[in-house]
C-alpha cells in the first residue's frame, strides 16, 4: 500500500526524520551536581612592566633611564599567571533544560590577601553527541578580597561547550585543559 501512495510514504519518511532530529533530552542530567577541587589554574592578575617606548624618535636625548625621553615606559598589564586555586561549583539542571551554575574560586593575591570570586550563570543546556552546550543568558560575578576590596559585574550572554562523560552519579565536563568531575547530590 505504501508503494501505491507516494503521499503516505512521504508522511512516514517525514515523521521518522522528525524523530531522528529531535533534540536529545537533558532529563538524565536533571538535578543538583557538585564539584570541589584545588590545583593550579591560570588567573588574570595585573602586573607593572617596563615596555619599549615607541614614541622616542631618532636623535632624541634620552635624559637618563626613566622619564621624558626614556626608551622605556611603565605600563600596567593584565596577564595570566598559574596560581593555586580552590574551586567549588554547584550546577542545578532542571527537567526542562534550564540551569543555574554557581562557581566559587579562592586564590592568593598580593599583600598576603585572599581573593574570593563568585560567578552565578543561568540559561539553558542542550545535549549534543558527547557534549553539553550551555547557552548562558546572563548572570553575575562578584569578588571580595580579605584585605577589604570588592567589586561586581554582570556576565554577558555566551555559549560554553564541554565534552561530557556521564556515568551514574558522576558527570565529567572537559574543555581545553579544564576537567571537572561533578557528583550528583
């Protein structure tokens, strides 16, 4: 009968295609996941550096090693530095694919102070073959130093993609050098 009616055959093929392309459910990942670790991570820190002063022309009197006419200038730059970081994360994924991800990091800073940074991201997560895709709709970031300084800001919409391994009560997320093992509960 399918051979005689091309429209019926087309209807069967179309419904099979729709099922094959339906987004995979995040239901097996729904719930609360926790992670805690300590180790070396790259942290952006401000540094004072002497840099070449490209504004000095030929024949200019240098007038010493610093100041007007010097071949160098002082600049504050932000660069990644490996530091010991204590990290804890809580990831809550809903049955509908919405997520709330709280990340807390602690590390030393100059003057014997400790900086604590807390990020709170929210959005939707999608399951792709071997990956979780986090579509971040926004969030907040705040930091506080044990020496009294503090600050805060917003997290812009972005997409983060992680290779994923899921085994019962463990969820491993990996991206570049970062590898985090979450436990359910």
